[in-house]
C-alpha cells in the first residue's frame, strides 16, 4: 500500500538510500544542440526525517566520482580527469543539508552544502515527496524526486572548447536530478 499522506509524523526515522532504486543524475547541454545525461553508480546516504518538525530533518549524501556514467567510456574517462572532476584528488562529491523546509503538501526544500572538486557552495533542492510503501521484504520505503541547476564553473569545473559555429562544447549550467528511494532503519 502506498501512502502520500501529508501527516509526516508517521515517517519519522532514519532512512538509508537504496542505490539500486535511486538515481543521482545530471544533464548538461553538449555542442549547443543536445543534452548529455549521466549519473553516479556508486553512492550512499542517509535521510533523517522528523515528521513533527521537518526543520530538524537531515540529509547526507556521498557519490564516488569514479562511478560517473554517461554511457560513453571515453567521455566518462575525460570527466574523471582534472579537466572536469579530478576523481583522483577529489574522490567524492558530497551534499550535507543545513536546513529542511516543508513548503506545504508534499513539497520540501532542502538547502545544504554541495562540495565538488574541493569547493563547497550552498544550494537548495526542491523535493517532492513521492509517498511511502512497504516493500515485499517488509521494509518501509519513502521516495523523493527533485531537480536543481548549478553552474559547474562555480566549483572549478571549467574545461570547455569553442565551437567553430559559435558557442561552446559543454554548457556551464548543469541540472542535477534526484530520484530517491530510501529504506527505514530498524
């Protein structure tokens, strides 16, 4: 049975992200004509929900840069270099919340510190609660979806190439996509 109740007190607890049923993704414009989608295959995180006072809730997520996947190994290899994310020097991208706000209904805003390539900036991610359910193994799951846009150059990810026809190879704006399924801890 799925629940989308706005009585969040029933969801109070600590949840662990389920990487097999979650996605930490991104979208960037490529060559000014199309979009490249990718994500991280190796990540972990926790969500602590305080249903009575959502402002006391917390989120902590860590993604392994080496697990970047855009379905093109040559591009993935380049993204792991210092031109982009420098996986060797900065093996993780992290997000740690500093505040959570319930905006009404199933809508939340999670503000926190996003660290990429050693640079930390505050971002806000609007998230929509997708509901809760008991899975076939008896686990309680909750789900959230959301997106936000960052400027990658704010994080020292500034590689680019000018195109003969004008414009650049990779957009500075990158949309971050979150599709989260998390399992309640016992």
